[in-house]
C-alpha cells in the first residue's frame, strides 16, 4: 500500500526514481518492524530511525547524482531539509527527482511503514494499521491535484491489496481464532451468538447505509477538478531590480567595459546566439515589468513544440557569472537543460532565475533549442487576438495623443501586420540617434520626449531602452502583440561586457511565434528630423476664420446734413451689396480650391521625391491607390499587391472601352504590375531598393494616374486635382 502511494505521487515526477525510493522505504520500514517484533516496543523506534537515516542519505545521494547538482552530501542534505516542503509545492510539473523533492516523500513513506507495521503486528488490529497508508495515499493524491490523469489503476490496486490483507487469516495466537462462545452453557452460548449476529447485521447495515448515502456524493466528485495545493504556496519571487531590468541599460551603457559574464560555446555558433536575460510583458504607462511566475525546476526543463514554420538547432554554452547581480539567469532562448545551478523556470517566457541569487564565479551549462524563423511566412502571417494575448496587447490609459497619431499613421500606410512592424522599426531607425548618456526612463512622458522632443534640447535620442519601449508601445497601438526583451549580444566566446547589453522588441505572429525586431539606427546613417515625415495635427482642426471687419463709429453728421439729398443718406444700393457678397464668396471658393490644389501637389511631391527609396516606392503605390479611389474603384485592405495591380489594370481597360475616343493607354497597361513588384521588393527586401527604382516607381504612378484621369468626364477631370480625399484618406 505504501508503494502504491509512491506510484500515485510519481505521476507528476519526470522519472521513476521517486517511486523506487518510496518502494525501498516501504520495504525497509516494514522489514525493520518485522525483524524487531520480539524486542520491547521502546527499542523499535530508535532502530527504525537509524534505518531511516541511512536510507534517506542514500536517497539524497542518488537524487543529487541524478539531478547533477554540485556540492557535498552535507550541503545537499542541509539545503533539502530547509526547502523540502516549499520546493515540492512550487516545483514545475513534471517534477525532477532532486534531493529537495524526494526528501519529504521518502521520510513520510518510512514513518508510515513504521507506524502501520507496529500497530498491525503488536496489537493485531490490521484495519487500524491501514490508517497510516490510507493517509499517505490521500496525501499523495492531494499533492498531485489536477496536474495528472486520474489515478484509477493505483487506487483500484490499493483497495484490492487492502481487501487481501483483511481476508488473510491471522495466526497471532490461537485464542483469537477460537469460538468466543465455546465452553459456555447452551443457553448462554445461544445468547452470545445471537448478540454477535445482531452486531454483525447492524455493522453491515451501517456500511450499506453509508455506501448508499456517500456513493452519489463520491460519484458527483469524479468530474470535478481537484484542488491544487500549489496555489497556497508562493513561488520564487524576483527582486525589485530584476522585475524591471530595462532600467539597467543606461547604467551599463555608461560602464561599457564592465565584465558581466564569461561565455564558452560547446555546441552551436557563438556569434549568432543572443543571450536572453528577461522578458517584459506588462506595461502600466510608467514601467515595463517581467510579471512571470517561476516554478522550481530540475535539470531537464519542459519542452514545447515549436511553431510549424520554425526550425531549431542546439546551442550548449558554459556561462560563468562575473559582475552580473540579481536572480535572473542569462541563457540562449529557449533553454532545455541546465546543469551546475538550481533554477526556477517560467514556461510562458522561457526565462530562468536562480532563487538564491547570482554570485561571482557561479558556473553553469545551458543547452538551448535556438529557433530559426522562415522569413517567407512573415509577410502573410497574421497576429493573434482575444483573451489569450490580452496581456501583450494592453495599452494603459493616458497614452499621449501624439503617440496615437504616429501609430495610426504608420498602421494606415501598412495593412499587413508584418508590414506594420517593419514600418515602426524603420521609422525609429531612420529618425533617432543612439547615445550612451541618455537618461533612463520609458514612461509615457519619457517616450514622448524621445519621439517628439526638440533635437537640440535632448530629444530624439536614447539608448536601446527607449528604442525597444517605443517600438513596443507603438506596436500595441497599431494592434500588434508586443513585448520587450533584455539581453546580450556577445561578439563570440569570451567575456560579455556591459557594452554588449541591449534591449529589443518582439512581435507575436500566428504560426511563427515571437519574432525579434531591430529598431536601432544603422551606424552609417544620419537620422532625419521627425518633422519631415510626421506633422501632427489636431483631431478637430478649427475652421479657418476670416477676420471680422472692424466697425468704426459713424462720424457726427455736419449741421447741414439735412439739406443733402436723401440718396446720399441711404449708403450702398442693394445690387452693389449682392454683387460684392457674391464676388467675395467666389474669391474665397477660388482661394480654397487653390489651397487644395497646392496641398495635393505637396502631398504628391512628398510621396514621390522625399525619403529613402523604399519610402518613395510606397508613396508611388499610394498615388496609384488614390487614383483608383478618385475613379470610384477603391481597393480592399485584404488584397495583395498583385491583386490590386490586376484591379488597376482592369479599371483602366474598362474605362477605355467605355470611352473609345480616348487615346490608347497600352503604354501604361503594365505599370501597375511593375509597381506592385517594386512594392513587394520593399516589403521582403527593404534595404535592396535603389534611387533609380524609386524614380521608376514615381514615373509609373504618374503615368497611370494621368491616363486614368484622362478617361473621366470633363467635370471629374477638373475636380481630380482639388479633391480633398487623398488629404484625409489613410496615408
């Protein structure tokens, strides 16, 4: 029965070692009681405790060797004795057999065997002796909770073994098995037997009644979820410095030569492996936080299946801690095995901590499954939504209006999720500067100053802290699930210094997983002023106001005014007033049309002539889609570039059929397709476009818009250049 309790508890362990150790404790404790049954009862406990000490030390040694834990047996035993209960209830499922996770079950199994055997052997009360194993089995079921399948087979076997024990005859002494009514007078013997029969019948009736009453209640509990005792125990916690390691970036930037780690790669490529320290998923408008739930883990960490479009390769590194402090344990994502240090693990983020904290000289080995993404899947990948990702989509209240407008502008110009993420990345990389002495901070006011502050007043510059935090906030405002990661990018094996520390953002895509982005500026690129590409305007601009004419007080009439003709006193005639008002309205309308034409011309020039080649090609594409919308044939947001190009070609062809007198536009028939090809090049290979290709895109868009405009009626052609739509449509 004790061994079956070990089987029930072993369902949440990653290895059968625990069940074997409990089996040994069960056999040892019962054998000690059987061997010493002739001794006085007060001698049995010391002998059994001595056997318990020996078996416990052997079990701890085997568990320490199995978990590859460093340290002497005395150190391992002391640590397990201090932390056995909390680590057992906070360990990650499946639990790896380690000294601190096997100590309590082994000791409990031995003491159960001692108590049960003593009661059964010395008092002959087998049923009472079943109480300790039943309590042990119930405790094992409770500790497992909802973390394993129902223990149907062990429970049935437990009941069967208990029934068999009760059915076996007892040979403790002959008197116990004799007829209790033997030797009595016939009348007394009949009365005794009647009483025994009545007592037996009453007992059976009580058992049947209890079964009838309790069976429905027990059956109703079959489908209920058991209580998990782990919810009552607080898992390992981070220090305040580790809860937001993003603030450490600025300090490391000011001390670039500080040695934090020493890395030696045993398997894999060292120069391509980013070392991750922490993942920050929660943002409250003031600070990014880790917000992870760490569970004590063994040497082998739980493995998750990679996304369908992701392949993995193995990286094994030996890392030695130097000046890095805190509890966060650096590792290449995603760790699968850790030796040399006791760790706690958060499966949601794939990050590690050492509950005891980092110390100089700590050396451990991490084997990780590094993911390799298929870039061809990103352009068409969608992003998840709903409650499962609400945490990484949440935008706290108080978002500055400029941040919202910038995110809206970048999102409206790029429909696909990956295109939106690339647009945010390129915007940050092209307009901002990296400086090591930028102050730390990533609250809303800090990000607003970083994004829109005056360049000559300290704005528009920062460390990777501001770049990553700004990307993550803008991404969430644009509907992308984002998070911030803090880690290191070593140049290869050897020391990892503070200069190698940086932060980067990641975006979650369906079927791909978390994809890192790099919003940092290129070393050889001079940042452009933000004002060139982002000019925030109020949501409800005030209507243009015409200065009201100043009414001067009428001069005092001369004394002889009464002698003048009455026509002079009437002022301007009605026809003059009507003509003047009409002329004023026409003048204002003409000025408005001229202003619209100028704004449209400036918009077209900004799209086709300003910015890098990729930006200009995207602007040419917007000129083509605006032309289709002006022609009454808007394109849907769900169409690919090739589908939009085909719709544009058919629109022009249909217009030529409807107006056969117009000149042949065959020369621009292939313009939409060629322009779509250039747009796809910007999306999939953004840094390969050339100024010549941008000029070609501008020429194609202009030729197509001109040809499509020529097919419109004369009054539509007049309104084409002054239509206010392109100024307010999504840009």
